[in-house]
C-alpha cells in the first residue's frame, strides 16, 4: 500500500460497525460494574470509575487486568477476519499478534501520572521487538478529535528507524523529539474508524 509505505499510516473509515465497538465497550464495562454493585455505587459509570480508582486502586487495576488478559470481545476485534484480510492487502504476508491487545482508559482522574492517560511521543517497535514491517491497529472507542485527545501521527517518521532513547512504562520514549522535521496530523476519527500505522 503506497500511502502506508510513504507516510507510515492509513486511516480506514467505518471499518468496524458501531455495534462491534459498542459491544466491546459494554463487555469491558461489565467487569467494573460487578465491583460497583458489590460496593452499592449508584452514580453514572464515569463517576463510579473515578470513585473506585480513588477508594480501591488495586481492585481498579485488577479489573483492568481481567479486561486486558481475557476479555473475549477484545480478542475478537483483534482477530476479526475483515481486519486480517485488510492487513494482508496492506502487505503483511503472515499476520499474527506480537503482543496482546490493549484497551486504554484515558482520563486524568484515572491516573496518578500523566503517562497513564496522555501517552508521550513514542515508537512501538522498540518495546515490542516485533518484525520490521509490524503495524499497530488503533481503534477509538469514542469519537476522537484534537479537543479530547485523538492520536498524533508524524507522517514519514517511520523511515528514520528507531529514534527512542529509553523504554519506560512500556513506551519507547523519544526525548527531545524534533517535531519540526515532520508535518504532524491529529485525525478526527469516529467510532468504527481505525488508524493503522508502522510501529
């Protein structure tokens, strides 16, 4: 795919149905709702998430671990037949998972450090050590834009190889990243859209 090889990313609109994404979200919420019910929380879901995080961070983290390690719907999205075929069309001859799928809860009130809700400039390859043609499939669970924190992409930066200084907190950070070398984009994506980019 020319755009992927030149710019290092491609945006695919309406790739998944909204129902597929909402089903994933509902399933992830159910893990937390078990704890809300146990504690007789009666607020809205977001309020209850913040309350649980503040009152029992270890239980909050364990709920997240259950989602990351075994939520069937998360893995179903990752191995969706349409996605596998798309990756083959993009030139990945033998698609496989080099790391487990991850579902992020990005909110400043659900993190004690900024890195846990606002990811620093980084590359994924150094922390994953996968093949040189590996890709990330980024699936927003809500409509995202510049205001609420859509992904930042630096087209062409993949051609420079490993630019990272260190791997901390699972991220290969690029200290002193000179963004003036690249034309940064921050795409607006709706539920169902995906971004695929070089690690």
